[in-house]
C-alpha cells in the first residue's frame, strides 16, 4: 500500500543453455517496497514479454519458503542478505533506492546451470535415494505410540528435518560442499529409534554418493549455517562426521 | 585394508586426516615451545637442554621421521582438499559475499598454511640444519647461534609475522579438528572454541616473544 | 444415471471396506512386475501411492513438473493431520471423525468414502511414525495432539507448523527408496499435457519435457493422477505458482467427469494483496483466531491508522454476529463476513483487508505468552509486510485455498475412464462442499498408502488391461495434437502477456465465482470467460521457442485450461440453486444471512461430462445418507 517506489539497477545472469556462455544483463526497475524479490523479477519479465523478449528463467513454487524450489545468489549471498529466509521471502523494502543488485544462479560443479538462474539439483535426490530413509513398507508398522521418543530428542530430530533441500548450503560453501544437507537427513534418522537398524549403512552410502557427485568437502567455515533459510545447525555436520567415523570403525563390512 | 584406504579417501576421511595430523602438530608445538622457552633461562640452560636431546639422537631421529610424516600428510592432504574443493566450484561468483557468512580465518587456511610452509622450509634450513649438521654440533653454542639469528631485524620480523599467521591458522584449526571428530555440542563446544583461541594466542605470543627478547637485549 | 456407478460395496458402513478388500482380486506377486503404472504428481497422494505400489512390486513411473518430487505443494501444509487415534481419551472414534468430516462438508460427500477415510486414518499416523516423521511429542515420549476447527476433540497430529513438509518428506523418502531399488522410475521436469485413451480406457500419457521441449509418450496398464487442486484459476491463491489443472482438465476432455467444480474453499486468514505485482497469497495459520480479535471501523472509508481508531468506533463483526463462536467461526462464514464489511467500504484504510488484533490478548496474557504461541507466525508476518503485529494489528483477508471439487471417482478412486485413477485433492471424493482443517493431508495419504494400492491391484487383476505399444496410432495422434497446440500458442504473437490475461480471469472468478455468488453474476461470468478465451487466442504473446526451457509457454498452456475450467465452475455454481459449504449463493440464505441448503433437490454430486468447448452435460450421483441425519450447521 506504500505508494513510494524504489529504483534499482538489477544485474541478472543470463545464460541460454548449459553449454552456452553466460553474462550479466542490466535491467532498470521501479518497484514497490512491499513486493517480494521474485515479484520484482516477475515485473521485469512481464515488461520483457511485452517487448517480445525472452523472460528471465528462474524457479519458484510455493513462495512461502518451504518448498525449496527458489534459490538465487543475491549480492553474493544465497537467498539474499536477510538471514533465515528463502529468496521468495525476501522483500524489496530491504533494498534502498538507487541500489545495484547482482543476481546469480547457485554455482557448483554438481549444480549445472540449465538456463539463466535455473540450476539442476537432482544430485540432492540421488543422495537421499542412497539411504535417506527408513526401509519400512506400507503397512508393516507398529502402533505410533509403541515407541516412546523423548520430547527433546524428537525436537532435535525435527530441527534437522526442517531442511527444505534448496541447496543454499552448497551455494554458500566456498567448497560447494553438501555436508549440511546430508548431515540434516543423517542426523534426523540417527536420532530416532526407527533409524537405528540402518544407521551404519545409511551414513556410509549417503556420503559415498555425495562424494561421487562432485560436491566439495567441508572445511568448517560454517557459511552453510549462516545462509540456511531454516537455520540448520552445523552441529549436524559434527554428528554426521561422528556417525561416519564410528560406522567405518565399527562396521565389519569391508565392502562399504 | 581397502576399506581403510576408502574410508580415509572419502571427503570426511580426508578431513579426519587433517584433524588427526593437525592435533598432533598442535601437541608438538607445545613441546617445541617448552623447549624454546628455556632460552629465557640463559645460555647454559638452553645449551644443556639441546645437548641432552642430542645425546638421545636415535630416538629423536625416529620422532623426527614421524613428525615429518605428519607434516607431509597434513600439507599434502591440505593441498589436495584445496584443489578438489576448487574444482567443486568451477565458476566463481561475480560478487563474493563470503565475508557476510563466514570468518576470514576459516576461509584462508590454505593461505596461512602456505605461509607457514614457507616459514617451515626456512626454519628447517636455518635452525634445524645448523643444530644438527653444523659446527654447533661440536661447540654446543646453540644459544649464541639463536641470539645471533634474531639479532637480524629482518629475520626476526619475518619470524614474528609467521608466528602471528600460525596463530591464525591454529585458531581455526583447533576448533575445526573437534568439529571434524564430531565433538560439537551446546555445552562443550564454546569451551573448545575459547581454548583454541587461547592456545593460538599463546603460541603466537610465546613464540614471538623470543625474537622480541633478543632484539631488545641485542643478543646479550 | 447408469453412467455413474459409485460402486459402493453393500453391507453396513463399518464393514464395507473390510469386505471390499476381501472380495478384491489379487495380482500374483510374480506377476506384479509385469504391470506398468504411471503416476502423475509427487505430492502426498502421488508419492505415497508410488512408494506403496513400488513396494508391492509393480513397475511405476512417476512424473512431476518440479526438479524434485520433494517440491510438491503438499509441503506447504502447516497445521496438521487428523486421525481417530483417541490417544487423548476425549471420546474420539472412527465414527466421530467420519461424522465431523461429513458435517464439515455440509452433507455433500459420499458416506462410504468418508468412513473409509476415517477408518484408515490411524494407519497413516503409524506409517508416518515408522518412516521417522518427527511429530510433536509430550515429555513422556507419547505423541501430542492439538485441536482444530470443526471438531470438539483433539485429534490433530502435527510437526511444528510444518506438518505437510514432514509428511511429504516421509512419503518422498519411501519413494526415493523405491527409485533406488529400481521399482520406481522418476521423470522430473515433465508436465503431463494429455491422456491417451484407447477404446475408452486409459493407456498412457503424453508429457512435455520442460528442459528440451520434446513431447514424450508413455504407456502403461493404468494411469494415476495425483496432481492437486485448481485454486490458481483465481490467479491469486495460496497455491504454489506451478499448481495447475492441466492434467485433470485434459483427462476431463478425454472423458473423465468433473465433479462439483464450484466447491472452492476460501481461507479467511491470508495476507492481503499489496499491489498489482502480487504473485500469490500467503496463508497465516488459522490458529491466530484463537487469540486475535477481528474488527473493522464502523465508518466507511476510514483512513485512520488502526491504533488511532477508538474502541467505540470499532466493529468486532464476528463477535457481534456469532456471539457463541465469535472469532472462531468456520472458514466459510469468517471469509464471507470479511467480504461483506469490505464491500461496505469498511475495510482497513478503505482497502481489501480486515484487522486481526492481538492487543487485548497481549494485555490479558502478556506479550511473552503471545510470543510463545505465535512468535513464529508474527515473524513471518513482519518479514512479508514490514509491520510488527505486537504493536499494529495484523491485516488479513480471505484467499482461495483448496478445491473440494475434482475429477469424479467411484469408491475405488477410478474415474469414469477405466484405468484412470485420481487421488488426493485432484479427485472430489471426501470433503463434500467444505474441507475441515487437517483433513487434506489425511485424504492424500489415505488414498496413496491405503486405498489405491488395493483398488488398482483389483482393477489389474479383474479387468486384465493390456498395455499398448507406443507405436499405436492413438499415441501419435495425441502427440501431434499437442504439438500443434503449442505451435499455435507460439504463433499468436499478440500484445498481452500470459499473466495479463490470467489476472483478468482471476478478477472475474474472484468477483463473480468467489465467496458470494448470484445468478446474474454467474451468467455474466460465463460470458466474460468465454470472451476472454477468444481474446486469449487472438492477443496473447507467448515468447520464446518450444525447444528449451520456456516458462512463458508453460504458463500459457496452463492458462488455456483455466479459461475453460473457470467457465465450468461458474456453470456448476449457477446450476446448484442452494448454498452449502464453500458455495454460497446469495439468493439462498436464511433471514440471518446464513447458508441455506436444499437437501430435497441438491443432495447429489454434480458430475460434468465434457461435450465440446463451452458445452457440458450434467450427470447426477445421488448422495444417499443411510447413517447420518442431515442437519443444519449452526455456529450462533
């Protein structure tokens, strides 16, 4: 409802396809401070379409910060300057009239740019497929209250489970490491009694696939935690390390 | 032993190698420092200490070989991680926002490490070489040699800078090793961080105090 | 009406599903791998069905337009999931959950389906806990429950304000396990654009590969649509940006009947529109109404700051009109009342919003209590609006949220096209004219985990459908039709953008097929939508090519279907001369302004059969209530 608009110079990474060379293109926009960042891009796109020019390709879905689809690097920070929100929750009132805003895709060897700001993040699914689950078939289940789980433990598991799989941790890490993502799932399941039977092989298999996909390794800069829209703690990475070390020391499986 | 090789070769395994070798070097630095601080007790004490170490040479040699291996593992593995991590992000960002999400020290381990490596080479080629393979071996005037070295302002300044950078490297490395081992929880990790900070300051200050001392007293 | 056989099993309500399961034909374990099943959509219903069918040994192909199955819009559900566990010992039972759901739906749902839903609800909780879903717990380690609208018992299980996310990630993890085991093949970034029927049976689908633009054909023994709702027909809704009706709409045009399209749920507590650039509406949890008081100024066009409006000039209209339920009146009533006061020109600062005020609650309970209860929501509100709700009243307004209507299905969740199953929000089956909070998650997972795996098996074993070769001319015909459609879209090169036209459609729908509907408005809407369709095909500009990622083309393709569905929604609303649940016809209300149902004439499901563009035939499935007595809802 605020009528005053702010004027920005937006520099957006445009790249027609994975194999083509990209570059920054400048867009000038006058936008309401109540708009979200993605709505600002919508407006640029609407103008482009009116001029019969190709709109900027970027992904978003729920626009409530939970689906993990959106993810842009804004002025060098994944999901922009405000902590603990996804790109879709960033609003233009956080920018000043006359600002220059740089918009880039998430960058990692494991996240190829597909077009403009869209990257391929299926690697994260492959890591989950390697073991990010409890192997229980539909129906082969005890009563939900058969296993008591302490409120504290359940709550820590929930903290880890809150991960939205957006990949901002990879984008923020100078090594493009996926450790925070992997550790969140490993932690959630390692903390719960249901996750115990597969605890050893789960961590081994998930780390194996993570390494194969070309993510970097963790050097404990904790940039991932600082940029995570859900504030997932690096304590989970510590837990992942512990789980991995113990799994390798204790398990008798020489193949893993 | 394939499994061990595979485990240590994984991304976490490589970090564990960094942490184990790093902690070992942290312990070594304590011993080294204790030894150096005897300089403050005067020439006779220091020379006696070094001489006594000289008398158990075979044992020292074994320790040195182990230490060398630890250093080589730490350095080789560190460079390898740095290189692999660089490949994991082939295209850099146009705007680097890392200063907003992480500390400079945590991001520059390869740089501080490289400087420490250069220092190490010079340090070995001067002190270690002289203590082991020069006339000192006969005269046992280690103290005098040391005082002489540090009377050179340029060498002392280089030494002090290297020690400060060592402090930077240790500050991140200390707590990082604990994180890698998985020892990070609400209760103790703040303590680990504080301890790491104190330790790194102690190392930088205590090691630097020696050239400063010799500069001030002019080697006498 | 021989066309519509709901195939409700005979026998007492409580025994229908049990007996039906026993009477079903089974597929021999060794033969299961010979059957291919296509599942479109990877939300709660799609992912749970895919995982369960994969576990049984069928060969499953899952399609999603997202980059990952974990992105499906089920993930946004906040509140919780209902189940008749009676862990609280407060008198809950399967029958009570069944009754509450039927009543909440304003007696426009099928008894047998709803009873089955309540019956399997308990297994859902067991299943999710076994998967590692971290539901909220009590100190003793047992599961915690909260209460929700439309029920007098605490039966809602929750995981903070992220229940949908946790349930979806549970189903997704089971799905990924089957992908890993090779039973499920995943096709991401594929949008289903048509159904292939041969001899009236569903035999496969045609999808657009959203990366390279290729139109791809897939064949199977059965096709399952679990593609969610169509609230984005309003342009602005709480649905995710990509939610669309294309899959079910194109199946509808291939012969699947569309049931109760006008039953739309408008959620009362959403954030208001900030301006023309608004892309979607954000839901704020309904729980806020427990402590917040809803009001507007007594004056029209009152431009004062809310804190400057004195107490005596405020109208707490819900408390005034519904003294016993007050601010906790059901969704449809709260939404409609907000529209009324805004239409009178009494909205917040003359705009489309009403105040939700926590001042009294903060004075009574202290700020820390409010912070404990709603701190997270207040933060979200401040992030989006830049206003601090501890100091300034929140501004809220209703927004389209959920669509009870969908493809018509029988008791087996099969549509009128043999071999085409429809699950979750995409079907019409369980919520009648209004859905209760925390029931959407329950239905999606019930369909996917515990109903479809049985009924699809029964279909395969008894109908013994044949899988057609992709070389069958029917596949190529459908493929060609769609290639031509896309070519046509790209060649129009008009002056309006896709969103320009979608916004126009949204305005028609919101004003005339929204919260309050009347004959005149609906008739106008039918004509305006038809005109807008013509305008679209003349004047839209779809930029780019069909050979790569083209989001403009994706949106245009979806809008084609909204422009047709919108008309059917208006026609259905016009046909239903009564008010019930989310469907409020202004002509049919009590003297006090309450919804006036007409059970004599309208206790049926409207199932629309597509004839050709702008023309449908209405089929009616009578709703027979053998167990519950139809009653008027009263919240006074």
